[in-house]
C-alpha cells in the first residue's frame, strides 16, 4: 500500500516527516505492507520569509497548502509540527495521530541567560510578549527563516540571542547551539510544541492511528482547544501547555506590559477565566 506523505521542504520538516514515515513503514494498514512516497510542498510561510505572519494569511501559514493537498487528494497524510497548526481543524480534515512529544521548551541560542538590554531575534508574538514581561529593557528584533537561516542571521546581525523551539534543534543535532532551555514556568510554550501531527482526511484515521501516542494526543488536543476558545495562535500572545498533570494557559499584551496565566484541568474553564482579562 502506497501512502503519499506531504511535508514542508525545509531540512527540519523533511527530517521530521522522515521520522514519521519510518514509523508508518513499520505498520500494516488494511493488512498490507506500507510504502511511502515523501512529497515536499512549499507553503506561504516558506515563500515569504520576511513579512510578519499577519500579513501573509489568516490561516496557518505553514499548513494551508498541505491541507489543500489533502483535500484535493494529492497526498494521503500531512506531517506538521503541531505548533504550526491553527487551533481548529479545517472541515473535512482531522489529526489522526500525534507522535510522542519531545522537549516542548523554547531555547535561548547565543546566551545562557536573559540580561538587560539584550538584542533578541524572534518573529513570535507569544515569545516577544513573554520575553518583554521577563525583562522590559530587551530589544526584540523580527527574525524569520528556517533554523539554519536564523542561526546564521544571529551572527550576521550581531544579535545577542535568538529563541527557537528546543525540539527542532535536537532533531537536527544542533543542541550545542542551546545556551538555555526555558522552563514552561518562565516561557509557556506554543500549543503542541514538541509533537508532530499527522493530518488525514476525515474517516481515514486508520492510515496513521497505529503510531498515535495517546498521552501526547490528549495533552495537545487540550492545548489546542484552550487556544481556540481564547482566540489566538501565531498572530497573538496566547499559549497553552499541558505538563501531564495540569493545563496552563496564558494571554498577554503584545508589549509584555501585562500577562495573565491560569492553570487547571478543563480547557473551557481556563478560557472562560482568561477571555475577560484580554479586554
């Protein structure tokens, strides 16, 4: 049985898709041995590596084209970094599996601590707000591109540090670039960070369900639901993270002048507490 697996074309995305593909190859679907055809797809976020996310599109800038390929039948499975997905599923598509979550933390690259007056590169509203809440004297500079590009630009632009997802650096063998892994109590991660999501057409979950990690699935779905109810994503300083015991959610001002966290068990209850605080 041939499965056409779609992925972004970056080195990290293809590495991640390759890992998911290898797990799928070890399964049997409908009693048949699985063969994989890996299909790179360029997304809006890949084509435009300079504009702020809000100027590129409303729906996930790194997932939209993959979702379209699924709906049009050009691929059978889309592999995403779960953190890149929007908080709600597109009609006709579902996440059939999440791989076991790896390190969900954000990583400071180029320095081992936050210090007053540092110049730090990131394009994330969530990271920007939390960094400024921790140290208001920081200078946050927009920085986009794949991991290799951002690491290179840190040196070219003389930045003191940049912030990246630790899991991506680990997967590429670049963990030596990490000066500090930021604990979720300090920097709450993006919903889904550290996990891979395998998206399929509704009704075709059997294609991937055998590699699903149930614990990760439950945690990430709780995070995504909380963010969806609050209203946010990569365009707003909203975050949610489940550590296996407690779900924590966050909203903040863009400039970090205020930040609110709430913890509990029910995504809807947490969202109900946070929504009034954002107005």
